[in-house]
């Protein structure tokens, strides 16, 4: 059972690395072409590509209407997003601090 589990993980990793190697030179590629190159059924390839996009393995979208994978170049992180995350983190610290103070005041009142 353990060996079967590890073989499954290895198989998934090999599939991911092969898919990344195949799509690397393209900015837009037909999913059917990728499936033909890797010799797997198109629905399986499409599902795996979708999963890889959601997992952040690469940036892109699946255009199922056209049957294409559109790959985006890895760009620099957006400064607005970074600042937004920093603001959220700071707000979390403020709210946590206020919560701790209110808890201290409640214990003093009891």
C-alpha cells in the first residue's frame, strides 16, 4: 500500500514536469496537441492542467470553448497586491492587540 502511494505521487510529479516541459515554449497551445504529445486522453490532460494552474505551478487559463491553454509569463508581483497584503497583516496585528486589551480589561472587571 505504501509503495503504491509513493508510485502514485511519483507518477503525478512526472506528469506535471512533462506537461510543463511541453507547454514551456508556447504562449497559447491547443489542449488536444498537448494530449497528443504526451499520449494521454484530452480530458485527463485538461484536468491536470487545470489542477496545476490552481496549485500555482504555472500562470495561465484554460479556454475550454476554443480548446486552448493560454500561458502567461511569470511576471513580477504586483506592487498593489503586495501593499494590500501588508495592510491586511497590519490590520490583523491591530485587531489582535485590541482583542488582547479587551480580554485584560474584562478580567480586571471580574
